[in-house]
């Protein structure tokens, strides 16, 4: 679909798997998750690279050329298969795919010594990787299409998680809000309080995600999104416990719960709600809102591990993915916006029924990203999450 095209009917989108790509995401679940990851006081969940020679090699420029097949590690079904096929044909390589279902799963594979050419961490995990010296430096001047990202989205020119975007290139953006069934509930008020709506009692889901659920409680109370203060976390826990009798459950398969009628309302990622357009017979039945108390925003990144065997091919893949035609194609496939100049109209057309799904530069600069805390703060957040899930 070109940027000027009218939004097609939902059934005209290319077929996708029925589950959202984050359907099995469990970020930071359970007491002891931080310890299991080897979390240090600096908040790095990765065994750091201490060898001076290895660190020096990580800073060396990467020659942008084919140096082998691409060993790819990402969420499942997050690149259009036709885009993969085009890359393989153009460069005469194979894309060898592996997938993870959580950031912890990605971490475990990397710490176990598994080697990949390109990975896709979220912002806070990109910070951990960078702090641990686990990523190759990416010279943006060697990417023909990088200017469409960094020349159009100032935020990513120097993000908090990777100063100067020295080791990453942004891949997707998304924010968190509430999806609901208009046919059952009518209009909502635009607040996290809507999850406590009596009309939806017993048919409400929240994401099975520590940061997201604690975050909505913190924003509702006016606290910092990723507070690690025990007194504030006690307030958050009490607030979320009052929601428990109204919940049907914790689930990150947000749009399917709405589609199949299991949910009247659910905490949801904007990209998954956009992807729902490929499944819904009538998108007008549904709604998506972001709360006035604040909507968490996040991004996934392209990154090249320090021990990648084929970093040149990885650089070619990043540049290939940033081509306008591939950006547009991939947005239509995954339902998530990509911060590349010229793709904005494509995403706006896709989410016309859900305008709150749009992620703008203003959303990024509102700074409602999930941040890494100290080991003590992460332990306190684990304990709060366990208490919320226990009821």
C-alpha cells in the first residue's frame, strides 16, 4: 500500500499467524528473575565482556559486505517472509532464523554462548547489552538508508539506552493502552481507571508482563513508571489487588482475547491492536485508547552481537530493511510502526480506526520508557509482581 492509498478492508492484508507476536512475552516474571540473569548493581543482565582485545574489536568499523549467511534472532513472525525472500535473492545468502518468546529467553541464549548475527532487544535490554560490552558498534554513515531514521527522528539520534545510537538502530515503536469492545461497553473515559469499569467485571485482562502491569498501577497513582521504591510499590500492589476480582486473567494475547469474546477489555500493545485489523470482520466493534495519566512507550532495536560471525551481512540486512518499500511492506505485515521517514502515512492508514495507536516523536520525548533499576529496585519490583499475581 502506498502512503497515498486509502485504507484497504481488513481482509485485504497479507495473512499472519493468529497469535500476536508478544503472545508469550513475560518480562521480568517471578521473584528471582533478576538474580537468575546475573543482574549486577549497574542493572546489566549479561555477563560482561572483560577482555580488552574483544572490547577493542567490538568498536572496530564493520565492512558492509556479504560475509556469510545471516543468523537471525527475533520475536516470531516479525519480518514479512517476502522481505526475507527478497534479501536472500538479492545477496545470495540464507536467513537462518531462531526465535525467542521473552527478553529473558534471549538473554539466556546469549549467555549460554549461542551466536547470532543480528538480534532485536527492547530499549532497556539494549542498554544492558551495551553496558556489558556485548554489541558491535554500528557506523550509521555506512548505511545508505540510515539518514531516513536519524535525520527524521531526533529522539533516536541520542537515546538514553544507547548514547548516539552507537550500537543500535531502532526497529519498531509501540505504546501501551486499553483495547475494548465498543459493542459491549460503549465509550470509555480515557483513563487507567477504565480497567475498573463495573460493566466489564470478570471480562478484563491485563498483560502478563511485570513492567506493564506495575507501570499502569504506578501511573494511575502518579508515581514514576518504573518506581523501585518499596513504599510506592506497596501502594501499587494494593491498587492492583483491588483490580484482581475484576480480572479474567493475565494474558499477552491481547487482540485474540477481544476477537474471540473472552475479553470485553484488555491492556494491550498498540501494534497488536493494529494487527487485529487483519482479523476483525468489523474494526468499528473495537476501540483502543491511551490513558491521560500516561502511556508507556517502547521500541525494539536492530543490534549486532560482539561475537557475530557475519556482521557484514547483518549490516546489509539492516540497510535492506530500511529501504522505503521494505519498511512499508513490513509495517503492513506486523502492525507496528517503524521510525523511518516516509512510512508515517502507511501506518496512519493502517490504524485509521484506532488513531491512538499512532506513536509520534512527542510520545517518544514524553520519556515513559521502562528503565533498568538497581539490583535492589529490581528485586523489589519482582516481589511486587509476585504479590499482584498471587492476589
